[in-house]
């Protein structure tokens, strides 16, 4: 296993993104079950908001930071 990905997904940004997207899929799924298009759209919007929030948190330093490459040729 590569050491460069050992903390992949174990950050506040990743957990927040996943939590919000799961909530969005749940809302959208309920909308599909009850055949209510506005609720499906709200679920999709929640998913997009989750992606934006996750990216903003990563940019604020709460996400996985890229490892600097120390390889030399």
C-alpha cells in the first residue's frame, strides 16, 4: 500500500462532505419514493452543497494535504 494515501478520507472535510451528501441522497430518495419532484431537486441541491462545503473545508486546511515528492532521478 502506498504511503502517500495513508490518511486518504480521514479528515474533517471528507467526513463533512460524506455526511452532507448522504443526507442529500436520503432526501432525494424519499422524494423519488413519494413521487415529489421538488423534493428530489432539493436532495440534489443538498448534494451539490456538500461537495462545495467539502472543497471549501479542504482549502481551509481541514482536508488531506498533498505530500511533497522527494523522489530524485
